C-alpha cells in the first residue's frame, strides 16, 4: 500500500512468536517466558504456537522506563569516586 505522500506503508503485526519477541526486546528467551508466566506480558496459544501481543511487549518495556519505575525495584546504584570513599573512612 502506498500512502498519499508516496511512502510505502508497512503493516505492523499484532502478535509475534517468542524468537521475534526476543529479537525485538533484547530480552532472553527465558525472561520472555518468565514474563508470560507472571502475567507481565500477554500471549495467546494457537495450537502449538505461542503468540505474544506486540502491544503487551510495548506496554511492558514502556513501564520499565526510568520515569515509570520509581516504585518498582531497587533504586539505581550510585557510583562512588575514590576521593569520596577516602573521605568517608575513619582512622583507626
């Protein structure tokens, strides 16, 4: 299909199989299955195929962005420079 501006429109899939979800997200296959089991990403079984909803993948990744994880998980670790480490040491 060609749009009014002469560009080719590419239809985006509504679901992908696990290997494609791994490629799209950069997460491991095991992590994808963990997220499916925990309900963090939605999927459908069609026969022997497992189809992961693309919108669910997007929503999960979006929810993990720094401004959205304030109440999820530990705070990021601060780097401590060598000079601040030595200032905190007590003699003795």
